[in-house]
C-alpha cells in the first residue's frame, strides 16, 4: 500500500561548488609554468644541491598539484565525459604518489585534491623568489581607489599574480575598458575587480566598408 505523507520536509541542502572561488585557469597555467621552471632549471644547471632541502621537491609537487586542478576543472565543466574524470583522478593520485601517500579511488582522489589545493592556496603558496614580489606571502598591496583626477587614494592586500599583468578590460566591460568604476556616493573611482561583460553594451555602428574595431591591443578585425 502506498501512503502519502503531508508533513513538511526540509529543503535539500545547498550544493556547494567544488572550488570557492573558482580558480582562474590562465593564472593556474602561469603558476604551473613557474613552478616547473624553478624545479627543472636548477637540475639542468647542475647546482640543485645548493638549494634548501625540500625546496625543489615542493616546486615539483606544486606543479603536479596545479596540473591536477586544471584537469579537475575541465572534468567538472564536462561531467558527461568519463575520460576527463579519469584524467583528473589519475592526476590527483600522481600528487599523492609524489607525497608518498596511498592511491585513492577516483572520486575520493578528486575530493582530496580540492581540499589539498585549498590548503596550498591559503598557506603562503609562493616561493621567496616569486616574480610578483610578494616575498613568498602570496599577498601584495594593490591600489583599489582613485580620486577623479587619477591620484591613488587607498590600497589593500590582494592575491599576488606572480608577476602576471591583469587581463585588459575591453569596451564591453562594465568599466568600459578603463579598469575602474565610478562610485557616485563616494565620488571616487574603485577597482573593477575583473573583466565582466555589460549586457547593455552595443558596438558602435561603423560606416559601410569599415570592419575594424579599436581595443586595448590596437585595431583588429571583428
């Protein structure tokens, strides 16, 4: 017999994203390339023994960690692709092998990877010779408020980008390509945190025969 309960049931718990915030893949690639360079270059020069014990090993492990995170992000973006999931699990277990830890089943390995990445990201992940000049802290001071005449007003701690310049903000960004947004209440400019397309933006009509458009890289055909 089928019985129907009319009791109020609790709503399902919110599903949290695997990474909060979602890592930037371009920045992950920058970090991976730098970590791999430092580990390999010392060995190629033949003076690896002059580095502090554990330094090069940490660079090698971080390279594997970031490679696994990129694989995991691609697998999350295409959950119907079993090959991508298998690649992410294999890359996760490669990190564990480097740390001399036992191998895990696929999903458990990926769950461990996300926790490991969060721990790495939160605890001084950058080496002392980081090209972003953070000295290994992973944090730099960044101006985020300007007067209307362009003079800097306020700077706050920000994540070090390892020397990588910010991506340009094009004309269809909410900041109209300036990288700054006007705060009418405070009467000052604040930092545009990231390139975000403005749904209300419309490309200016061009005279017939002109198919070039100016952007931060110069003139390119659209």
